[in-house]
């Protein structure tokens, strides 16, 4: 999903929120997801450094690119919903 489509989904969410049909996304929840995504990306990068099999390298590179895309979307979402609070403590 591209960022334009994501922006459209956020606009649709804001409309539903104004009508009372959706709950507000809390920045703290997005921060928790960001933390988990960063941990997962670090695990994948560490695993990639230890692998010799070309097929596994290809799969890990694909997973890393997906994790990074999710990270950029989550950071964008955090900016969109407003990040006025202190960061959430890691679990």
C-alpha cells in the first residue's frame, strides 16, 4: 500500500472518528508497534549476517524491506495523529 492510499485511509478514519464510528488511535499504541518493528528488523538483520544460503538471504532481505516499509508507515501515522506525549516505555 502506497502512502497516498494510506493517507486516504487516514482521511476515511478521521471521518469515521468525527461521526463517532471509530475509536481514537492512541500515539502510545503506535509507539509500541514501532518498538516491536524495530526489534524485529534488528533480529532479521542479525540473522542475515549469519546466513550463507542464497535463498534464505533473499527471503530475509524481503522480510527486512517489509519491516522497514511498516516502520515508515507507523512513523508517518504517528506524525499524522499527533505525537504530543512522552515516548512509551519499552515492554
